[in-house]
C-alpha cells in the first residue's frame, strides 16, 4: 500500500472498481484474478487480488485498500477483457447507418471499429462519407479512406461518384482517418508509369501521419503477390487458405481473418506456426439479420470453435488490431489506457454480461434506437438516387446476333435521337428500348438463326463469393439464346444513376433451382441494379419493384413479390431500426434459399456477382470481365449455325 508522510495509507478516489475478476493479461495471453480501478475514462490501476487477513478487512499485498470508489462492480467468477477492436468492416454491409450500427454492436463488446465507407462513397462520393462521419456514436468509429471508387475503372463499370486526390487530401486532415481502405485494383497498382493507385499511396505517405495501407488481393501468389506488396500494400482481409496464409505472412503481410477464412486448416497453420503477432480477427461484411446475433464477438467464438485457444482469439480481437492501426491507447487493460472493457460470464459463448465504454457501463440502447428512429440523418436527395428505367420482358430475350456479331443492344439506346435527357424520362426510355431491341425498321427481312452457342458462364460456388468462369453449350432457336432451356439463370445489370442507361447480361450456373428472381441495388461495389432469375415474368416484377422502392432487395416467384427489404438511402441503406431491417432481410434470405440458391451467404454471393475485384468472372453494367486480367469477356464465345431462315417483319 502507498503510505503518506505520516505513515498512513493514501486513499485515492476513483470512479469505478471491478473487484475479484479474472482479468486478461495481454502480453502473456492469460487470465489472473485482479482488481481494476478506473477514473476519468482510463484505467488507473490493476492490482492482484489477495486473501483477506483473518479478523481484518485489510488485504495482504493488494492495493484495493488504496481506492475509494464511487461505484463497485463485483467481478467474482467473471472474465474481463479489453473492448473488441474491428479494423476491417463496412457499416453499409449491415445496410444501416452509423448511429444504429453503434447501438447494435456495443452490447456485443465491440468498442472500436475502423470503417471503410466505400459503398456509400460509390454512390455519393465525399458527401456520402461525410454524412457518416457527422453522426454521433457511442462506438469509436475510425475510418479508412476508400482507395478504389469505382473499384476498377470507369470504362469497366459506372458508379454514382468518383473519389480522387482532392477528396483524399481533405479526409486525411481528419484525425479519425487511420488508413487507406482496401487497395483492390491490382492492375492499376502494378502498372508502369503514373496511376491513380500509386498517387493515392504517395499522398498518404506524404501527409505527415502514419497511415496504414490496407489491401484486397484474393488469389494473388508468387511474383504477383510480391509486386503487390512491393508497391506498398501490406495487409489483406480476403479469404485465405492454409497455403496463402503462410505465404503472405512470410512475405510481410498483416492478415485480417474474417469468417470465411476461419477454416480448421487455416487455424491449424496459425497455431502450429505461431502467427498470432501478425494477424487480427475482423468481420468485413455482416448482414443485418446476422448482426442481430453478434458481431466481432461471434468471430471470436467461431475462431475458438475451429480450434484456436480462447486467450489467443481475444488477443487477435483486441491488441493486434489496435496496434496495427496505431491505436495505442486501447486494446489492453493497463494503467493510462482507455477504459473500454467487456465482462464475460464464460469463455465459450462470448456474450457479454456488461460492456464498459470510457469507464462507464453501456446501457441497452434499444429504447434510444426507437426514440431516434425518425431522426433525419441524410439529405432528401439521398432518397432519390435510383434513376433507372423499368425493365421490360424483352430485356431478357437475347438474340444471338446482338452478342455473336457484337452489335450490342445498348448502343442503340445511345443513338443521338434518344438523347440522355430524353432517355431519363421513363416513358421515352421504354419506347426507346422496344425500338432498340428490334434493331430493324418495319417491313424489313430478318434472319432467324438456329443452332448451338458456346457461352461464358459465371458458376456459383457453395462457399464464398468466387464465381468460377466456365463455358457451356446452349441451344439457339429462332435467333434467340435459349438460356432457360439450358438450365441457366440470367443476370442483368442496369446502370441506375441516369448516366448512360447501359444494360449488360451474363449467364449464371448453380443459382436458382426453382422458378423466380432476385433484384437489388445492394450490388457491390458500384451498386447498379442487378437482376438474377430464371423466370422472365418474375425478373421484370422484381426489377420494377426495386425501382419503385428507390432501392432494396426483392424476391419474386409465381408472378408476385415474395419478400422485400427497402434500402431507400442511396439504394444501399435502410433508415429503419435494425430489428425491422433484419426481419426483412431474413425473409429475403429465406426466399432465395427456398428457390434453391446454395451458398454459405446467399445474399453476399448474389450481391458480389457484380464485384469486379472478386474472383473470377463478374458482371457490371459494361459487360462481363475476367477479374485478374480485367479483360472483357463476350457473352457468346462461338456460334454454330444449323438453320437459317428469312422472314418478313
């Protein structure tokens, strides 16, 4: 005990004392029975618990007697760990806004996140990011500046906004910005000469602060991986294998393991090679319905279930992520550090009994969420961003001539007589589309071709977001590609910002088994309107419903809408409470699964069909692209004519 000049005990007044708890010791990754003193939002002291002297209230060798607390929390039998720190995630992946996100995740023990707002940036640019940063939250939200808006190039996809060096420099002035968000355009980064990605890294390096550079490099290996790292990117959050995790860490990368990377073989490599110092656990994307069940605490629980010791998993969700982002004031229970901590009843469920933020206990924010549900958070124009024409049945009838001879239908819609301002008028757009589809004036002769076409196809996998590039033969009858008869689904991406009205098509295998359709504007990363289905009637219905809702997720089957989640803010965010939104998304997920779509996350699998930086073959409003080479891939690879007849129109 500390003694005063007169030999007496000096008693210090503190705000809070946690007594007799099993406290996490970060640098030894173990628990010890300790007392904790908190004052002014920081840890004041951490002292070993000792037994009471018989017949006295004094503890031998402990400092508990030196603290006079305003509040005492009995931690007997409880485990106290630092607040969880998630350094790679997207608020928009939960289809909600920062205030609602904060209210939801803090009770799960998450006290700090680093958010990359590149989804809202793809729609509204800098204004979208600032609309997030202006919201007040109990959760500490730091930010990564979007590095790739659009994710690739404007020639490959149409986004709502672009994000350049001017916007980068403006955001770097904000101390909450701690990193450059995931650099994902590999071709741009390693190309010779001056490129946008290189300029972004240079600006970050010259800003006067230690800005981390986050990466996105699925499938990169060998020389390509070396080039990516050599360019200045030293972190990756994408799906890892037992082989990739070892190669990337050996080459100096910091790895952020999300749910799809937490496979037993990956965890085994981490354990066997003792890679803990160079790894963190992250969430990346958490759907609204799954967010109701947990956030980073759920990832910790999963890591333990896959064989990682609980003490190590806690380390990867607290200290290593904080250290990675230079957040040196948190992630550890020690004097002078930020008093963000979590009280757990056990080390199996990882469901907090209590969460403390800046030394104060967090209360259930559900009532606050309901009270604030009508609060205005976004400007009016954020609610009217879907400027997309309504689809017609003829949009999903594909004449082989339009693709085999590369006479793309969308070019007809760009003709001068259908000027942009007229095209944005719904009535004129639909009239334009019908005329464009015919491609020939009334009374002319039309060739009706039949035969077999070799088409390029995106093949859905049962796990993860990879769409494998395969080729299939499908029949052509009376000049049209018979994709339904071939057992394929059709995906179509409609440009929805009113910039060019482009539409592109792609075939999809292993998608919906039952008749129906799915449509959404929550389609990464440019968030154009994606439709997927095997029923033309349902595809038209689903697409039209999304347009009318000004964004969302819709399923249709049997000629009726079967589930819908409204996302009116930029077409990607709901302004409802999370429980309401989660119920809607749960219904959408259920309908997609009922129609036979098989994947560990059916919503993310569909939404990333348009993500041009996610392997291997993906579709944007500008067409299908090989992700690695960024080469445009034709819908029809070859066509063997078996019959040709000429008819009068």
